[in-house]
C-alpha cells in the first residue's frame, strides 16, 4: 500500500536512536485513521519501532508516524503511529500488546480515542503499588510479626482471587494491637513512585482534578493528599483505641464499586465530561473504576489488569500516562 508507513530496515543507521527523526515526522499526514499506537521508551531506534510494527502488522496497518508533543520533554522517546485495525477487536489485541512490550522493553498502547490534556479532566488513582511503591497493610503486618500471612492474602486479593471486602476484614483483624507509632514509621519513609510529580505537575497546569481512591488507609492517603497537593482522597479508616489498632475498619469499606462510584461522583461534582476521566491502578480492585473512566491505565499491574486496562505502563514511570493523552 503506497500510503503505508514503512521503515527502511536496510538503512545503516537503524540501530541509532539519533536517526529516529529520519523516519518519524513532527506532524502526521492527513489520511483518515481509526486508532493511535503510542510507543514509549528510552533511546528508541528505528529498528525497535519497526520491530513493534512488524509484530502488530497482522492486526494494525500504520499510515503515519509523528513524535508525541511531549517527546523527550521528560526524558522519554514517544512516537505516535496512526493507522487502522485490520478487522480485529481491540480487546482481543491486549495480550499481543503485552508480548510486544516484553519483546522490546517498551511501553505500547493502542487507542481509538484519547482524553485531551488541554481540556480540564479528572484523574483518580489507586494508592498502594500505584502512587506509592508498597502495600501499606503489608508493611504494618511486618511490624506486627504477621507479614507473610497478610501479604499472601493481599496478593490473592490483587489478583482477584478473593473478594476484597473479605480479604480486607481478614487482614485488618491481624493488626489488632499494633501501636499507631508504627504507622508513623511507615509514613515517614513511604516510597513514592517515580514520575508521579511530573505527571501531577503537568495535569495541574491544565486544570485537571486529582484524586486518590484507595482500598488502603486514611492515615496514608490523607497524608499523600496534602503532600502531593491532590484535590480529594478516599480510603478506609482503621479503628483505634488507646493509641493502638483494634483490628477493625470504621464505616464503609472502599472496594472496587466504591472506587467506581467515586469517579462518577467527582466528575459530576467538578463538571468533568465523562470522556475526560482517567483511572489508574495496579490490582483487580481497580478494574471497575477503570471501566467507569474514559481511559483506564494499568500501572505496573497484575497480568489480569494489564490485559483488561485500556493501556498499560509496564516499563516506564507514572508520567508515561501523559503520553496516552491527546494534545
């Protein structure tokens, strides 16, 4: 096909990242297209981009390639490839995208439509293993001497093997008697995920609303809301008596359905159009709010979540979410 985007693999510079601009333009052509393929990585070469397109050629026909408007602005190479799906359903292509990502150690996403960065929007994020690099309940359990027992239940819940409410109740019961000062210790050394500050800074510049909806605990979620300058946070409240945890949760448990409800309620509260909503998380408990949003982003997620989400960040930092947004 004359208008199909092709890379000359016989070119001597195909393994040089600096030669990518010889094949990728700053503007797309004007051919009609159905989907955008986004390719993200460090020092992306023409050879790697061609490899991605070769592995996807049965399902996707590329028509033009241009650099994303944030290309190299945050240290990543980002290429948008516009094209058409070849009689395949996007949902059925997700496993193939995972294989491509693994083969070239790149993040790739294929989208029919994208929220726009330049319009006000809403981002709702999971907290544990998404905004921060730990599961807080597991860290509390370690200090209580029941780390392995609780971590095993956490892993099963995140894979969707156990109902979240049951798993949370069981795990929190194991924390009875833990002094509140132990939570201070975890909070003070909490590891924030790379790229979160760049992500939030860009979204704030464009009047986006930012929220945490977490099956974790208010002790940490409320702290992160203030520390990161978020607009809203909802999470579970641990019951306390005499400066120690009682092993119970106070009030409604923040599960998958409540997270999804939070997306709807916040969008309505702030008058954000549904096509400008984004949800990001890593576990099965996040899939419902991802489905509720215009864009669901898996962040170093469990295999099930990577396949169900609209796009998946498998390799890069959290700021990679920005590359899946339109200008």
